[in-house]
């Protein structure tokens, strides 16, 4: 045995135990061992409960739905009623008819008379010239009748000649006749021209006379209209007097950015050129890519710079050159009463110096003003029916003494009900009280920013089942905020603050804004059905 064969024998001996482990068991012919037979299938028992069987099962003693054998009714033929005799005699077959046909076979009359001619050939077809292609033909005169019957003429007699078609030429006019006609036509033309000139002259003269007469009847050269010599009464304190004194202190503000162009109003409040306006009027130019131009009452213009802005109060202060400025007098908004006359001055729809008149409709009206950013602005507003439109924002609301008592900020132009129907409204405008605006303006001039008291919670108005607001519902209490430190939680409903009833969330916000940071404020709230009272030390925003 060679060395190579010995090696193969050794390898086979080494693999033998391994192959035995995977070898096919004895008695198995294919690649898989037969599967053991499982238990026979037994259908599950019926799942109908005894209760269901009692309700929906067949009643006791009842058989199948089909009738039992022998219970069916035997079939029977329905006998038709006899036909009335009158109908049988009228519509029935006659006597002797067979199968409804009359007369009987063999009694019909045979057709008599000549047989019909062939539609393709007549007995005199050989004498018909229209059927003989060899028959002579020619173009001749019309039909000739002799003795009332047409006569046939021969070709020589019936042929047409060209002599019959000749027409004699017209005779030439004599030269004298032509000359006479020419002379007659020239005279007629000259006569008609003269008539036309005379008629035109007469028509023009008559038209000129009629026109001048009609114009003189409408116009008079010696008319002088009268005028009254009594001047209008404009005593001090009148609307005209107030508009004349305060109007120059109200300016128009134009903001231009790469995105848009907007116009608002402003009030000159200081001799150093500070102008108070709304933040939403100049907010687009705050990023530095816009320009602000102020137009004064005398149409002079100047570029303005932003001194400070406050989004919470929607107020801003601008700075303009201080040459020959008219400064507005700031009044006391706390002394206003409902029904006091007020004047709104501004630039609605870019109409500078527009003056509208109204009264104070309400005071301390808590209003939430939506913004483009989605964050509402809450103001404790003066409501007025003086017309306030787009462009009036930042303008002056002036009392009867000519003092500025508010900064016009917003107006309601329509309302939408739950069904989506929008209803237009008018005569509802809102202004920020000047006492609150004065404090914010001073902070912006001094530091460029304003500080407000903060409750440390956000919420919404709580609505009762009847749809009326009945408190301020706290949706989110800021951890470690003023409200959280006082023990308030999410879901609490504040119904009173500082002894004043709180019917809506805007009322709570404007009441907080009236405090200074660090001041205490007592609140009454409901947690579920339990009524509690606590004191909150307000933070700063």
C-alpha cells in the first residue's frame, strides 16, 4: 500500500463516527422520517348556550318550517268564466268558417283580366325611338302642333340657323345730339353747385344763431354770487381750535423695508425730539434693514431712529431732529369719564392730519389684541367711538382741553360667530391710557427697555356652560414662578384679584401689568370645587 492510500484510509476511519451520527436511520427510504399520525379531528361542541337555545330555538313540540306531508292543499284548475253570447256573436267566426278564416277554401274569386305587362319591355318597344340607338336625332325648334297634335318635321325643316341669332347693331348718334347732351349736363352741374352753396350758407347761419341763442340762455356774463359775511364761531376749546393746536404735534410715520411699506402715526412728547408710537408700527424696521421717515404737519420730513421698543405694552419711542417741534401736552387719563368728548388725530390710510370726533365709550376695557407672531397683546384700554382705522395706530386721543389722554392702538372691524359668519362692526376703537404709556415711554427713553410685573403663568378665559366667561383658567404655571411659589397649579381658576372680580384672562393680565415687580397681589381661586385665597409676590418679566 502506498503512502497516499494509507493517508486516505486513515482519514476515512477518522470520519466514520461523524458520518454515523448523520446517517439515515434504518427503515427510512426518503429524506424525511414519516410523521406520526395525529389524533383524529373531533368537531368542537356547539357554542350555543342554553340561554340562547331557549330564546332563539324551536319551540317545544314544533316541527320544521315546511308543512308535513299531507298538509299541502291539493292542486285544482281554475275554471274560466264563459264568454257572453253578445261578444261571441259580434267578434266570433261566421258560420262555415274554418280556423277563424272566412270564406272557406275553394270559395275565393279567381283573378280575371289581362296579364300585367312586363316592366322591362313593351309590345311597341321596337317602334320607340328612345330604345333604338340607331335612330336619327338633331337639335331643332320647339314642338310644332298641327291639328292639336304634335307633328314631326324633317331634319332640313327643323334645323336651327345662325341667322335667327343675329342682332342688328345700334345706330350711331349724330355728333350734334352728343354735343347737346353734353351742354345740358354741364348746366345741371353748375345749377346744383349754386344751390348747394346757398343752402350751406343758410344752414350755417341758422345753426350759428341757434347755438349762440342757446348759449346765451344758459350763461350770463354779469353774474356775481353772494357770500355771507358772518365767520364761523370757533371759540377756544372747540374742535377746530383743538385740532389747530394739537395737530402739528401728531406726525405721520412711514416704514419701508424690503418686504413691505406701512404707515402709522406718532405723537411728539418731548422737546428733544422723542416721538411716542406703537411698537407694531415700527417693528418691521427694528432688524436694521428698513428706514423710518417722519412727516410733520408742515410736510417737512426727517429720518427717525428707534430709541426703544416694548412688545408687552405695544409701545415704542423714536428720535427725530428737534428743530422747531410742536410738543403735545400729556393729560391725566385717570380723570376721564364715560361720555367725555374726545378727538382722534392721525394718518388713517396714509391721510395725514385726519381728525375724527367721538366720546369715551368705556374705561378700563381689558382687550386682547392678536399679532402676526401669534402672541396677544393685552391692554387696559380706553374705548371710543371716534373713527380709528389702519394708519391711526400711534396717533393721539385728545380730550376737550387739548391734552393727549391716550395712544390710539386698535379697532374692531368685524366679529366671527362659531358658524364662521363674519359681521362687520364700526365705532369700536381702543387707545392705551396716557398714564400707563407715559411710564413705559420714560423707561424706554432712560434705558431702552421697559420692565413689567409678571404672574409666572399663562392661561385663558374660563367659560361656563352658558358660554359666559367666569374667570381666568391657568393652563401653564411656570415652575419657580410667582404663581407657583404662592401654591397655584395648572387648572386653577382665578375669580378675584386685589378684591376685584376677574371674569376673563385679559382682565387678570392688565391688572398684573398695573403693578410693579415685587408688589404683592391677593388672589381668590377655585381648585375643583374648593375656593381658596393666597397672596402672590409678583416677579419681573
